[in-house]
């Protein structure tokens, strides 16, 4: 019984510590966004969020506080490699560091699936990043999802015809992409919970006003699950 209590205490202590590490790591970028000071840099005395981080603690992988911090550390290393010109592709740099430092298959698959599901759309050298991604995933369902995302992205590469799609406007009317045929179309994907998206919104509206008489259509597509959220935001 005392051993169980001790393990529980240690696990909760770890979750607090690694949540704190992630917040420390996010402080600089969040400060930039909230103060609109893109030149802000933390001082040299700012705590190192990843000092003595344990990257392969099997008994901690069930805690997102732990896995988030480890993943953030790998992204930090990838950013450093790009700055120091040790790598030219952000995602491949991430994988290189992951394969060198992470021994736990569960973490490798978790991080690779996250990239496959959320980040392939941003990847340079899509084929290379996709191949590296699927090489680290064994789960059949996850592989199927990543493959479907990859195939959709391949169909949208430069020089290919964009597929037709439709969406509902503020009046509840269905609008098709082909309705704008013959015009340039600027498509903005956003969400009310996305801080940078909301920060950009006034500038997008200003751009729309500036180009109102030009042959261009602005299409803002909100990813919110609740219609009232994006309606309220667009009408405010």
C-alpha cells in the first residue's frame, strides 16, 4: 500500500513538472503573440524548460503532460538544426532527432501519427516526410488515415486542378468553389479558438476592402464545430 501511494505521488509530481516545462517552452511565442512584439526574446537567465529531461520513461507515456514535453523538446531541436543549417527540412530534422534519442516505440508512433494527421499539409518534400512518417507507424487504422491525408495532399500539389467543394455561408446558403470560376480565390481556414487566426482577422478584412474592386474573391472557412461561434465572430 505505501508503495502504491508513493508511485501515485511521484506520477502526479511528474505531471505537474512536465506541464510546467511545456508552459516555459511556450512562454516566448505566447508573449510575442499577446503583446504583438515579434522581437521579444526571453533573457539569458530564463529557465531551460528541457534541462535534464527524461526522454524514455516508459511508465510515464500515459500522461500527455510528459509526451507533450518530450515532443516539444524534439521540435526545439529541429528548429535549432534549421537555424544552424544542419538540416533544411523541419519535419525530417524532427525525425532524425526522434530516431536518435527516442527508444520507446510507443512515443515514436505517437509523434509520427501526430505529424501524419496534422502536419503533412505544411511539409516541404511531402513524399520524403510521408515515407518517414509511415515507417514509424504500425497501427493499421492510423496508417490508413495518414495514407488518405497524403493522397488528398498529392492531389492538391502545384499544377493540379483543385477539386470542387461546397460550404454554407452566413445566410445558410450553399456555396461552391466553382461559383468563383474566372476569379482569383483567396481561401482562409480559421477557427474562433485559434488565437493567431483571430489576430489576423482585422487585417484580412482590411485587405478585402482594399481589393474590393479587383477580380478576387475572399473565402473564409471556419473549422468550429458550433455554428453560433463562427457566426458571432464574423458578425462582430
